[in-house]
């Protein structure tokens, strides 16, 4: 039965927050009931993260009030929030990889055997960690190093850490972004179980199809303001309208394809234990999808083509001409671009400006000897900022302060200015809101129409089915199937991805 969801646990009233030059939140309202999963929706930059950072004490509010079980509270810092029963599991986990599962769960709060001598009660720590893992149906040894966990296991360890501190409000930020379908099912089952025990969740996600499965209500923010609170079974079309202020007739705006000559050709690509004799091609004007479960070798294949990882054997041709790619620099010179799945770690220089990130791979176009022609560089970057509708106060804004969707557009701009012939997109919409997704896919379609060859890697099958002319499927480092746009279905892709054959 669970606990009735008519009792208010958390109330946010008129919350406002400003940063220099930006009003991040303006009189936002939000409420959470006991035993409820309340989904928080909005485009990147809508204010979701800022609001939750205020709730967890990571940021102070400028105005408004927070009530917990009807009592007004001032949350001073994350430790204070945790003492009030509020915890957040971020997309980038806050775990120490070299420590064990039990040590991570109790980090900074270790039970003591002797308070005067400061001796840690490791037996109790292990036993209570094991009990928490059992509560989350996680069959792991408390002594296992976190570095050896899968993404889904690490996420559940984060949840166990919050439960060990008796958290009653759990904020989950894009919890399914890197999970397989089976792992998502397991996570949802655990959320439903904890919800029945009275734990409340604020659930942040861009995946609209998840909302009816996991949510009770949805609150939508837009441009730092409260828009509406609606039932979780509200149609995706209506949720999109609330988020972006307009209707998106197509989430995947596939433009007509007219494939030309073979632009990228890969033969016998092999890396011992990882990739096994992979051969395929992509034509000019074609978007080819690459599907497979996590660990199937999709990212490893893209990195190998780009020269980021060593391989035992490969033949790569661009426009019919063999190219010797031993490093990313060689790939860039050959006209190949790679957008990594982890834009913050591998694609962006976060402390550099929008301008510097856009022109990073093309400085040779703007230099005379050792001198950079700054005005020419600025004009080229500004054209792309306007063309891609990158929301930034100026070209000099540090890229770390942009939303995820705008950061991804900056990476796209870098390769557009380079006029790459072949583009390898690895999870291009991970952590990106629906409005920015549609814009990114529209851009991918335009690039293909202009003759680029595009390899699109995605864990989200509707993206591949909506955008691709053909779909290649990987299983354990091998290409196990190729489906035309007409042949491809979720069932056929998953059959190939899991079994290696239909």
C-alpha cells in the first residue's frame, strides 16, 4: 500500500536566485509529498540544478522559504541538508574508487569502536553496509573496491550511502542516462520499494517516456520560472509544450537522404580482446546508427577510428583514399571529427571561453606565423553561435557555465568550423533537454544533406530509429548485424545486441 501521498514533506515557496548577469530562478514553487516520486522537468538552463543545489545546501537562496514537514528551515550546507534527511545522487558519482563499498557508504561517518582513540568499528561498518546492500537487492561484497563496479551498481551504492544517513528525500539527477534497459527496470523496482517505505524522490530526467512509469506528479520549469505541476500521465506532447513554450511536431526531424559515394570505409579493424575484425562503410549524405548494449564496443570503435586508442590492425579510407591514423591529430587532418560521449572530460576545455573552445581545432586558419588574427577568429565563432543558437552572454563566457545542450553545440561548432567530412557522434544528446535534442538532430540532418558521412552512436533506440538510414549492431566487440531503416525495429535491434543473431 505504501504511505499516503497527501502529506507534504518539503515545500519551496517563492525561491529566487541570481548570478552576475543572470536571473537563474524567479519565485519558484515546488512541493514534495511523503512517499512520492515528483519529476522535475525543464530544458537545460531552466533552473532545475540551481533549485536542487539550494535544497541540498550547496547554494544559498536570495529569496523565498523552505519548509520541511511544515517547519521553516534554513539549509546552511550539504552536511546540514543530510542531517535533515535530504541527499542528492548526481550524474557524476561522488565515490572514492580506491576505497571499498563499505568505506564509501560510511565515508566521513565511520562508526567507532573506541571514541577516545578514534578506532573505527570495521565489523559493524561491513555488517550495516551489507544490510543496506541487501535492502537494495545488490549482491555485492562490502569489501569490493568501487573501481570494479558497473555504473548501475555505483549508483545504488550512492543510494545506500544516502539511506545510511537516514535520508527521507532523495534527489536523483538523470539516474538512467548511462543504464541499459534491464538496469533501468531494476532501478525503478528499487525506487518503488523505497517509495512504499516512505522515502520521497525528486526525479530529474530528460527521458519523457520514463515519467509515467516512475512518477506521480511533474513540475515544469522554464527560464528559471515555475510553469505548472501536472499528473505524470500527461502526454509527452503537452510536457514538451510546457517546457519549451512551443510544440515540437517532431522530436527526430529526419531530413530526406540522398546517399552518394562511400566517404568513410573501415576494414578489418581489430584490437585484441576488444574489437574483432570490424568492416563497414558510411556514404556521403548518410546517417548510420551504431547500436549495442553498454560494453559492446561502440565507443571503443569510434575512438579507434579517431586514433584515440591503439589497435592491432585497421584500414581506413576517406573518399577512397587510405589514411594512416595514429592519433587524433592525424584523424582531424583526414577530415574526421569525434564528439565524445563525455563532453566535459574529453571534448571541452571547461575553463576556456566559448570562443577558444570553438576555434581550438582550427587555429591554423586564423594564424599568421605566431600571431592569431583575433577579429577574424571572433567573426567565424560568432557566425556559428548565431547559426546554432548557442545561448551564451558572450564569446568570452567560460564554457563550464553553459547548459549541457549549449556545451554540446559548442563542440559541434568546433567541427563545423573545421569543415569535417566524417563525423562520429557518441551519445550526442546525453544530458540534453528535448528542445536542444531536436535542434541537434536537425543540425545532424543538415550536415548529412551537405555531404557529411555521420556515424551516430546512441543507447536510446528511438533516436537511432528516428534519425538513421541504416543501423549497425554490435555484440561483444563484433558487428553482428545491419538493418535498413525499413527493417529496423527495437525488437530486432535488441535481439541482435543481446544474442548476436536473430
